[in-house]
C-alpha cells in the first residue's frame, strides 16, 4: 500500500475494510471510521489526474449532483492535496465513477480519427446500452465535465457485476 494512504488513514483514524479497485491513476479502498461509518479513499499516483478529479468533484458538489440520469455519483467528503488523497461517499450500482481521466471546462483535443475509434470501442463494450451511456456523457458535458475513461467498471448498470 502506498505510504500516502497509510498516512491519511492514520491522520483520520480510518481502517481499511476492503479494496474497491485500482488502475493506472491509483487505488481505492473502502474504509471505516471509529463510529463504523464507511467511505471510499482514493490515492492518485500523479498530481495532474488528482487535481483534475478534485476539480470535478468540486464542480459536482457546487451543483449538488449525487446522480446523473439515474446513475449514482460519489460525493466528495474530504481531501488532502499533499497526500493526493480523496475521500468520497460509497455508491451502489448503477453508478458513474473515476474522474481522474476526465476534464473540466474543455474537451480533450484528439483527432477525429481517435474520437471515432474511441466511440467504436465504447459501442462494442456497451452494445445496445451505448445510447444510455451517451446520454450520461452528454449530461456531464452540459456541466462542462468531459469523461474520457469510459468502460463498464466506471459507468456501470445495476445488473452488471
């Protein structure tokens, strides 16, 4: 486990319950405080994705967003910039997670060919559910949040495992 998570847990007197996932940007754990309340703690390995994700959670908080088109969105509880740790609510399916690969205020400037390939891959992953996912992405774009890291682990339907 990364020392930054260990330090955050020590400061907040939190205990790890289980791993919720990991990826290129970092690790996420379910944690419990001394009162038994559970939250999620995410450590980002790099500063830029951490700052992007924090900015997006601030936008969601400012807008009072906890769900988008019926999909739950975690809420920001606390964070530590120096440790690059976010503490969030734990949400259940259906959900939209992981904003480390998202952008606030601008859509990444990829070539049209890359966007075409990106969408073709998403269509294959989601099949007949792609129109629902596209509506969710459009709703985020109305908030100037552009989600690029789209796959069934980050935008998950109730009946998926």
